[in-house]
């Protein structure tokens, strides 16, 4: 299930951390956010080192639809009502500024990444709602207008159009951006203590530490696990679907919220969003394929993939100081499906904060705007991660295993405890401890991608129990 970006671009492999190091700034995570932050700081004259658990862009960046836009659904009218016009304008200008910053970097460094200026549209069936959004966005200084005709393959009352937006190939961009940076791959961070980043390959002493690893894995302080959830979404790439002008997203939430953008002769059709761990019935790719057959009967699928996004309660990312008790820690997370501009905004804000300069947009993104300690349901001990679970050889009763189809997983009861089991096509069973090693939530089987997913905080594990993505930092115990 590789994205078209992964299929069409290889990034040179980097060596793991060779031992302990010292640096001015350590950045955890080598995705779009991490490398933009590192690049901005290095250009400003700082010594920067990037640590990556896997490969460059091996996390969420390779699965983006790569829309570079300040149009984030129907957000601006809502922001004015919830955080006020001043902060809404900060959000608007920060993201539109990010679009321009991409253009400048790509032009200045002559990066060949298929950058294309285009329009962004959010479509819907309530023209009055769309009109309010267009007026709100235009009033904040964005290039927004209302249109009542669309290029969609189904009826819509109209759309809010943003001019001067862009799309590109994210991995071609990152390949060039990464060249001058010091990056250590296959170096997962185990813990962070004050100014020390601990990995299995050595320690890094840093004056400043930036968490740009999608989901912060340090539970206390910060309590980010109580301030975000994760959602998944799905994409199919279609050939012979015909060109579609612009980038499109639906205004309404739910099953009929479709996303479109073109890349050369391909059309990317997205949809099927749900909270991570809540896809027990599957069928998300088939829904996309069914719509593709209906709207574009001559099309052929050439790739399909999925993405995962961190969602904050107010849909505004957390960009800034990690928490008051750690003044030299910084964070960039909660991008809510708009990772391209949010990553660039993170780079510009964190560069200024680390340099001790005021940033005109920082206030609206301040992670301190929510006091996590007051959120109901947080375990009083904070970091209650389930570690050191006793490994045991699971013996799954044959009658229970018989109910699991080949190629699928399920939860069975063993001596009063729940156990996750995957059965391969030969009938071999692969049992795993069903407790997430992050904070102990019960995992759920995801038939769409044959994975064990955490509905609490979004950690994912493959069918054999190996870690796919955090905040968990280790795989599942198994027999």
C-alpha cells in the first residue's frame, strides 16, 4: 500500500547515530515538520541534529495528499466565533504565509518537486454557510470568494474558492531539503530527560529539543495524550479519470466528504475518515473504489494508501513551548489533516521562539492554551504506561481460533483475559497482548490494513505486533 510519492521517489539512506553527540538543537522526527524546522534553524546559524526512528519521511509525510493551502475546510467563520477575529487572522495569515514560503524555498533552491499553483475549493450544499465562510476568510485577508458552479462529478450548491494555492510532490521536495542537514535514521528515541535525548544508539545532549514526531510520546509533563486523538483517512490514485481543476474537499463531515486533487495524469480520490481504532467493519477502500467506478467508469486504480492525523479539540495545532516546566522543549503537533502548511508554520514559529524573537502568529498556536490537568478522565499518576508486561506463551483454544477467518485478526478469551490473534492464510496463529503498551487501552483489529489500532491515542501495530506508529514506543508482547 505504497503512496504514489513513495513509488516515484527514493531518498538517500542515512546512517544511524554512531554514538553520543552534543548539539545546539535536537529535532525528533524527520518528516515534513521536522526537516523544515531543522532547515530553518540551520539557515539561521544554529547547530542542528535530526533523529528519526525509521527513514526520512517514513511516517505520515509519505501518505499526504500534499495540498499546500490555507483553506482548511470551513474553519474561518468558526474561528472568528471561538477565538476571536485577531487570533483567527493570525491563523489565516500564518497558513497563507506558509504557502508563499514554500514558493520562495523551492524557487531559491531550484527544487524540482512538481510545484503547481492552483485553486483550493471547499464544496457543500448549504450556500448560506459557504457564503459566510467566504466572507469571513476574505475579511481576514485571504484570497477567498464564493462560486456556484463546480467541476465535481456530482451536484453541489457551490464552493468557497481560494486563489494562489499550490500542490507538489512532497518527497521530491524533502529529498532536496534534507541534503545539507545532519540526519540519523533508524535511531528511535527512548526517552527525553531535561537536555538529554536517550536512544538505543547513544545519547544526544542538546540545549534545545524539538518534538516533531507526529505525536509527542512523552506523557508527563505536557499530557498531550489527553489533548488529542488520531484519525485515519484513505486515498486511491486513479488513471484515466480525466483531469480535475483545483483541489477539493467537502464541507460536511461524514461518509460523503470526498477529497480530490490531480497529479500529472492521475486523480487522487480521498475519503473514509474515522477515528483510529474504530474501523472494525472495514470497507473504506471499497467505498472509494465504488465511487470511482460510478464517477469515472473508465478509470483504473494504480495505488491506494492511508494517512493518520492528530486532532486537537479546537482544530488548531499545538506549536510552541512543550510546557511551562520545560522551557527548552518545543513541540509541533495536531495538524488536523493540513500538515503541509502547518509544518511550515511550525518551522517559522519555532525558529523565532528559539532565537528569542516575537512571532506575530505564535499566540493562536500556543500549546499552553489548554490546561490539560483540568481535563476529566486523566489518570492522576499521569504516565501510567503499561511497561514490563510479562511475556507468556499463549495457547489459543482451537474452537476459538476456528472463528477467525484466514488473513484476519480477532479478540479471543484465554483464561479470563482478552488476547489478540491474527491467523495467516496457512492457518498459523500469531497471538499478541491486546493492551497497548502506551497507556494500556484495549487494541482493536483493523481489517482494512490488517493492523492492531489503539482507539484511545492512535498507536498502531502490524498483524504480528510490531510497532507501526506511536505514541507507543515498543511493539506488543507475543507468544
